[in-house]
C-alpha cells in the first residue's frame, strides 16, 4: 500500500517563473522516488504558467481557507506527511492538520526566511545597516512560531540555518539544511555548452512580482548599465522574467540596449547564449535561482553579497561580488572582456553545482530524516515543548478566529 504525502502550497508551482517553483518540483521528485502518492493542494487560483502536476502523476486539489471542508478532505486522505509551503500556509492549515491527523508528520518548507527578506527590505528603505533590530520583526515572530509548531523545517541556505540557530536559538533537531537538489553537470555536458567566443550580451532573469528582482532591474537601469554601456557599446542587457507589469516594461530602451524581453520559455537556452549574468540584488533572502541557473549553464556572474549568500561555501565562486555601482560595472566589463577569467569562473560554477547541490546526496538526506522522525515522532515532539505550547495557543486563538470567519461566511 502506497504512503500519502499532502503538500499544501501557497501557489501552484511555476518552475519556469521562479526558483520557488523549481524547488517544489525537486521536492516532489524526491517523494515520488520513494513511492509516495503525492497530492498537491492550494487555495490559490491556477495561473497560465502553473506546471501540469497531473501529467507527472501528482494528484491535485483545490482547498479553501476558513472552511470545514478542508477537515473532511484531509481526514479522508489521512496522509503520513503534510508539508506546508511557506509559514503563512502553516498558519492557515496547521491547526486543522493537527486536529484531524495528529499522527501526520508536519513539515515546513520555508522557501527562504521571509522575516530576513522583510527586515533587509526595511533596512534598505531606511537607508540603514541591517541588524537584529530589523531581523526581529513581526514576520519573524510568526515564522519562528510556525517552525516550532512543525516537526521539521527545511532551510534552503546555510546562512539562514546559522541565523535560526544563533540568533533565534532554534534547536537543530527541528531543522534540516536542504538546498536546491540538482543533477551534476557532467564533463560531456560542459563541453556541449557554447564557448566564450560563441556567446554575447548580458542577461538577468527573475519573477517581477518579487520586489528584490524589480529593485535590482531598476538599479541596473539607473546606476550600473550606463557605466557598462559606455565601455561596451555593442553589448546589450537582456532582462527576462514572468509577470512584467507596466512599471517594468517602461524600462525597455532599445537605444540604450536595455531590453525587457519578458517570459523565458526555456531558461537554459537563455542562459547558455549569454556571456555574463548580472544579479545586483540589494535585499532578499534564500538562494538565488538565477545564479544557480547560470552556474548550470556555464554562465559566469557578477552579483552582490546578498545575491551570493549561501551559494558558494568554501569553494571559489562563479561570480565577482561587488556592492557599489562602479565596482560592479567594472567587474562586469572585466568578466565580459577577459576569456581566461571567464573560463575560470565557468569552471568554478560547475564545481559548486556538483559539490554543493548534489541531488542524490540531499534527496537521500531528506528521506533518512523523514523516516527517522516518523519512527520516533512521539519522542521527538516531547522534546519540543515550545512547539506544543504554541500549538495549544494556536488552537485556542487561530482556530476560533477561523471558525468565526467560517460562520460569518455562511451567514453572508
């Protein structure tokens, strides 16, 4: 008899639109390899970019917040594991899962630490240095509470693991470092990629609904690209991404070679034909999918400290890392113009992908941890009294607020 896992998503996965969508598909692949019957459910409407999950054998369900219909749905499904995609999904549905399926293992996938992203954004808006004042925000209170209420939280970045353990004092028993899980880039695959001389232009990519991405494009347009264009007049800056609104498309300027190209149907093709990827991110969190895509495609980068965070460990990066416009532009010009440096950085990227994001290693690590927790779940929960306390108060507060909304909706 097959085991069931229910994944409750914030949105339907869009692997062509965002790194979060790609990560979700990686997680689903691990569960399917373990012969789990995977059901993906969300209260969000399906967009045109949503992946057809049923085409790969994943069951899907539309669910509603503040509705007892979810209770019937999950008690009938009776999954061994429930995974929440982001902490706000756990806030909505976690208490219902605990009530209806108390023996189900509850797993939180943070995607990235939203509290870190929000704190950095506020520090940027205040033109101030990011510190614990910005880190310990209201989102952090909600996010850390969600982590404690769950049996296991998947953390995508080593930097965020360190924050959770050192700043928030979360017990490591509740955490698992699980970065992107990628196929190795074989020597044969490396040799098939376009060489330095066959590539041209600069590229960046990202979901424009994500504020750090839009901000980085604006930063490129206003402060960095004019400096590059002055030294490389034939070069073009190609910007790809889903959900380009008018405030994004109005940045398009063919005369300046600053081209808003829109949705990329095939990210690999886009990256493989570009010479250099630029990612001047000034705030954000997690691992940057555009830089990971660039490494897999053999495309060296220039990025910032925020962009590089958690990616390279002790290995040599595939990128120059600069945080001022002049230094960023100068390194972009140098990388674009110097074949030896370009080749060195390309090889660095392959090494990082193969050593730090190995799909087989991290997939096996996740499977072992889940099996261990399922076997010893009662004891594991006894060692997490804070989680029990928070779940108790959640059941007393969130539960009754939800039931009040549910009753109000029935009357309306």
